[in-house]
């Protein structure tokens, strides 16, 4: 079957990585999957032209509003994968909420990453409750064996001895919802008493205005560094070498970076929001903080209690292998897309 897959494909972002992984699942089942950036289309009419030109028979969209609204009214069956912003942010805007509800009326299925995301979707659009499925993200990591940690530290202008370094890594696109500046003041103050502690923010410049604010703030803050986006293999290598992975987002669907850190045996400190609490059990698979001061307290505890770090790593690894199986994710998407194929065959008759 020839499939159109719409997603927001900013390089080196969680959405792009998820979309590419799902595309691989579908192509492994023999489908032709045309992955396109939703931002390349101004309206459903532009998508209709592509569907006709490419002879597409069904479609999938990652993000109910950004992608899903472009798939309405084309006469081909489609499914939806919730992102995070759609359920956490867009749902509170009246017009977008209405549009998303209509998209769900037409969609054959919708996939949520967590039970809490499913529950939120069912509250907002009860008419769609029978078509919402839960499939957590499947996780694989591919650290580049040729990556040079010492070179990375030099480029980040971190001159501290690598043997006594505590590098906290924050991976995010530079946009307000990821709140990369949330911990900067508290971390910078802590760095003055603990010079081995550094916060390194890595990610693409998504919002130009906000990016300028982040750069200016980081430039003024000791112990904090900003590094441009990196390809996935290098990013996983940095993650594998860091002391702990940090997430300070205002909202999340399901943070792939948190799960990748667990897969790579790296402790996780995450802001206590529903999306993070769905994958991080405090004191078991990671640590959750509610404000910058609590983050610093937990970070200090992690540095001074190696046994705690070891326990979190072991539990995190077990959790990811049990609940975020790449194989289970592949099976789910291949099964759901087969329902689109049956619908497409029926419409063609």
C-alpha cells in the first residue's frame, strides 16, 4: 500500500526521530511510505494534489492538529498519532480543539503514547474513545563508537578534568514549551560551589526570538553551555558519557530523550509534569523535581550517593526493555495500518 505520512520534521527533534522510526516499521511490512513535513503544506488542497500525483491510498499523521487537519476530506482512510503539544497545549484553544475533534471523527484510529494521554483525549473528544489505542514509544540507541568525548568538551569550552566532571545534559529544541532556561540561575549558583558540575543544553534553534534569549542568558551564566544540534549517533554518544540526563519541559507527550538515557544506563532528573511522571517513577527509575531548588538538591544527592545512581540506572534499563520494546511498537503500527488497507481495498471496490 502507498502511504502518506505527515509529521513535523525539524531535524534532530523528537517528532522527527519518532516519525522516521514509524516509517521504518511500515516499510518493513512492505508498504511504500512517503514521509513529508506538515509545514510544507498550506492547506488540505495542497495535500490533495500530492495524493493524486503519487497515487496514495492511505495516510498517517503525527500530531492531531498540525498533521491531522491536512488529511481531512480526501476520501482515503487515515490514522493519527498524538504528539504532545496537541493534547497539552492546542486542546485549550477553542478553534484548534474543534478542528481536532473533527479530524478524530474521520480518523480510523488514534495512537497515544501513554494511558494518561489516552484519558485526556477521551475527556476532550468522547465520541472517539473507541478508536484510541495506547502504544508507548519503542526505543533504540546508536552511540557512534568513533565519537570523541574530549573533543566535545573542548568545543563546549569545558576545561574541567573529565575524570572529575559531572555533566548534566539537557536535550531540547529551543522553544518556550521546553523551558531550557528553567534551571539556569539555580544551576549557575550551584556551579560556583561545585565547579565540577556543568549544565549543557543541546538542541536545534526552533524559535528564533526565543533562541536569542537563550543564547544571551547562557552567555551570562557560569557553568552553563549551549551546544548546537547534533546528529543522533553523536547525541547518543554524548548522552552515554554524561553524568545525568535532564528534562525541564513545561509539557511533554513522551520524552524520547528520557527513555534513551535509561536505555544507555544514564540517570534521569525530570521536571514533575504528567508526561514525565508517566515514564519516571520517582526514586525508582529516575528523580522528579518540582522547582529549580529541588533539582539542585537531587543533583547533589546523585553526586554523593553512587549507590542511588546505580539503582536508578538498573531500574530504568529494566523499565525501558519491558515497556518500550521496539518490536512491540513495530507490531502495533503494522497491525493498525492493516486496518487502513482493508478500508482502502473496500473503497476501491
